[in-house]
C-alpha cells in the first residue's frame, strides 16, 4: 500500500539525487575548467622559459642554428636544455622543419608528431592555445604555440603541449569518485528520509488511531490531545476536536429527538389501538367497517413495533439500555424460540428444525435480549422463505465461545445488499418492500446486531440469491459488562 511516508521518502531521495547530480555536474565542469587552466599555466611557463632560453642564447652566441648536411638543427648545447623539458616541446624554423624536440616528444608516433607540429606550420602564426587529439597513448593534449622573433631569422616559433590527463585529480578521476560515492549517499539519504518522514508523520498516525477509536459513534465525547508545538499538527488536532464537538452535539440532538419522539408516540398509539380494538368487538359496528378497522389495527401494531424499536436503539446509542445479565442455559431459550418459530412457520408452510447440544450451555446473558435477537432472526428467515422451505436454528459451543446459527432456504440476499442489511431502515427492493407481502420496518437486524455486540459478540451473514441465508452469532464465554 502506498503511504505518505513512502512517497515523502521517494521524493526526498529523488530531490537529493537531482541535487547531487546537479552539484556533481557543476563540480565536474568546474574541476575540468580548473584543470585546463592549471595545464595552460604550466605550458605557458614552460613556453616562456624556452622562449627566453632561445633569445638569451642568440644574444650570447649570435648563431644558434647549425647545419648538418641537408638538415638544420639547434646548437647541441641549447637543444640539450630543451630536451630536458618534461612536456612535449617542438622548435621549428621558418620552413616548418623541426629544429628541436624534447625527450618525451621523440617517443611519439610519426603521425602524432605530425599533428602536434601542425600549429607551427600555420602562415599566420601567433600566440595560440588549444586542444589537439593525438590518439593513443597520449590522448588529447593541451598546447601553446608562440612565435619566436628574438632568436634569429631562422627560428619561427615553438610549441609546448601536455596531455589533459596530467591535470591533478582530473575530471575522469572525479567522475569515478562520484559514481562510487553517489549510491552510498542515496542509500543513506533514503534511510534518513524514511526516518524523517516517520518522525514527522508520527503525530498524524496518533491522530488517525485516536479518530478510528472515536469513529464508532459511541465515543464522540473523547477529544484528541493537542500538541504543544503550535504547528500544523496542533491546528489539525484543534480542527478535529471542533468537528467532534459539533458531531457530538448533532448526534446527541438526534438521539434525544428519536428517544423523545418514540416515547411520546407510545401513548397515542396505545389509545388508538384500544379504540380500534373496542370498535372491532362492538356489536353495533357495521360489517363493511370491520375490514377497514382491522387494516387500521395492523398498521397501528406495525407503527407500535417501529416506535419500540426506535426507542430501544436510541437508548442503546445513549448508553441507557443496560443488560440484565444472569447465567442461564441457552438450550431453554433456543427451544422456546424454536417453538414460536414452528407456529409461525406452520401458518405459511415453512418447516422449522432446531438442534442443541446434549450438555448444558450455560452463559451469562440478558435472557430477554437474546430471545429478542433469536426471534428477529427466525422471523426474518421465515418471512423470506417460500412455502415448502425450511428454517433451522442451531446452538453450538467450544472452549471460547457459543455459536447461534439461523439457516434458511429462502430467496437469499444479493451480494450488493449484504453490506447494508444491518443498517437502520434499510430494506432491499423490491423483495423487501415495506408495502409488499413481507411487511417490516427495517430495524430488526439493526437491533439484532446491537444485542450481539452488547454481549461482546458479533454477527455475520452468508447468502446467495436463490440459495438461502445463514446468520451466525458468536458470543464469548468471558464475563459481559452490564454497564
């Protein structure tokens, strides 16, 4: 799963990599330029020394070029000094013939020597500096060619050159060093970035954990701890606390309204039901009115059931629906509910089956609530099971929990409806329409879920359209709080 921590670490590493690359490139270019300047200064000094040597020698000797056969050459005493120059050195006459070479220059191949001497053959020879590719083994060389005018009419100029690889800690060495060091820097940066992201986002994780604990709807009175740093995290905590306060107020108002409305509706509904029941048994009631009164009584009973359910859920939301816990044998409850289910199923052609263990299943529960939960499940199962189907109720136990299962062979529940069946007033359409042949208010399963969770348990459902449904309630054997 992608997280902010990972994204921050990635972008931190990428940003550092780009920074290192830009810094390395700038350093490489600067070091390369600096190395070239150092080489230029070096060959400039050597060229000036050779130039002064030739000029001073000419002033003293008057003639420094000798002829040996058909070729001209510098005086041996003068050329001996020039041969000791550590870099490439060439002295040429006005015809372009080489008069003297340094010792390292004599070791060059003929084609490399010819390319190196080419700048001295230019007709407009002037002080000129540049780079020449000589090929292996010398590679590129930095050269300086200067005209010589004070060493007699025969000498035209001299050239001093040195390989660019001679630069101290040259660009190539710097590049290798950066390639070796960069991975270490990036790995370290990734680890540091992850640590920084984790440290920076730890308050957010704390806020997320606290909000998740509050989001159950029953802990809206809790508030987040506000950091003393006064930064964005503190502002976020204050904002969330303000939101929680407004939600608590809204939920409280809604719960109070639901509870008060349900409570206030009970008395008028009781009066209405009593009046309708008296009218039904009154001998003076016309026969044509009896059917309307009977339908009215059915609607009053349904509304009374809805009001009772709303009042139960409202009290549960406010924490004012404590459990009357006592230890009992759940087999008796299952048998009682199974008897009721058998009578309900007999009227619609649905077979009821139940199974309980041979040994007692004793558990500390609220008998009335557990009976209500089981009746809700079996009534719901019978309601959605067609004639000729079956509904089974089973009780099992293990070392840690007790399992109550209601299985039917009814119409089933569509996969898209399963996540919503425990929501209040939710009913799948059209099969679960309140106005159809399966009337209801859509609160029974919501109450069932609350009862299971109030006992520290859980309820799950498995269903496929046309293949029935299985509702499973698991109750732990640990003691249940009655608060």
